[in-house]
C-alpha cells in the first residue's frame, strides 16, 4: 500500500518558512569572495513582494532583489541561491494564480537572472516569457543558446 501525498499549492509554499528571513555570518567558504560580514537568507514572501513591485516596462534581477533585501535587513550581502529558489516559487505561484483567474498576479517575467538572461525555469517557457516581455516594450536577443533582454541595465528598478 502506498501513502498518498497531498500537494501544497505554490501560494501556500510561499507562506511557509516561518524561521526566515535570517541574517547570519557569511560562511567561511564564501569569505574569499565576499569578505566578512553577514548574509541574508530571505523569505519567499519577501521575494514575492519585491517581484510584485516591479512595474510594467521595468525589470529586476534576482541578484538585485537579494541585495536590496539585504540592505533592508542590515546584512552585508543577500544569498542569491535562496533568492533564486524563492523567485522560482513565486513564479509558479503566480502561474497557479493566472490559471485560477486571479487578478494582480506577481509579474515574474520581469525578474531576470543577474546578467539580464531570461529564466527558462519560470512557467510557460521561452515563448511565453518572450511574448510577455516584448509586449511591455523589451527587446529579446539570443546569444548562443541563451536569451537576454537587450540593455536590461537601463530598465532596472
């Protein structure tokens, strides 16, 4: 007999992590690159809220969101790994909201990787991301196998 697992929707997952955010010392293995100080392990709710604040026609990066939240919490740096994971969770929650007909969803397509690259792990895939970004006036360029928003730096919030 197999146990059945209940699937938590992505919005419920964003509400999890009651011990986050957390500020702690930068781990030894990261100090060669980042120095001493503190690192913010943000919460999924904070990342979702930051992504929601990106207006149409503007962009954010996962790195920028992490750094901005680190400043809010008085930390030296933000953890880009957890920020990226939580951005992906926010995107999946937004897609569930879209499917449910909810208005005012998190505009996840406006949050890019650090170098302006489209995040192909977001729901909908490349074609959907390109359609959404181009409809807001952005130009998508291909470099090798990867896709970027042209001049994304000029459009960052």
